[in-house]
């Protein structure tokens, strides 16, 4: 289970809102016990950012380097589905889920209130399931 502070969830949602109408993407680094420490915003350089995401390689490498320097582990990868009311992984999300140990957060912005869902995705098996996370003050 991942434990996030409300401020970290708000940062992810803010990133998603700022990226509208495009999808946003980023990483969450933290402790081995699942406590989130840092949200890393990444630029979406997808050829079709309205419907998919691809992290800018230089942003991804910089975030991974910063995690190593801070002693953090990759806990989660996040992105947004700007028009979704109850986001679930798309076929593309499943096909490109190359980090099986990470939780995948998806922010849906299709309602007046954003919705954040979490998943475990197996690219190899082509399957996903809901994951547990907790938000604390």
C-alpha cells in the first residue's frame, strides 16, 4: 500500500488540471515501506498527448537520478485521463506498463471533482487490478 500526503495528491491533481486538454505524467518516489516523499512532474512528449502519455526521457532520467540521490524507491507512476469520470487503465496503458512493481495512479477530470484511482498493471499478462492507497493530512 502507498501512503500519500494530501499535499502530494493535490500536486498530482494540479499537474493534471494544468495539462488539460492533454494527459500529464509523473512519478512518485518514497520509502521502501510505501510512504510517498516526492512527486516528480514529467513532460508528456507523446505524439498524441490528447489520448496517451510518454515521459520526456531527460525528465525521466533526472527524476530517477534524484530518487537515487535521495534514497527513494519508485513507488508510483501517474498520468491523467482528462475526460474520464472513473479512470481505469486503457489498452495502451496496459501495453506500456513496464514497471510491474510500481502502482499506477490515474487522475480522472471528467467530473466537477477529480478522481484518483490506483492500479497494479501487468504488461506481461495484459491485466490490471485495483490497488490500495491511503491519503493522510
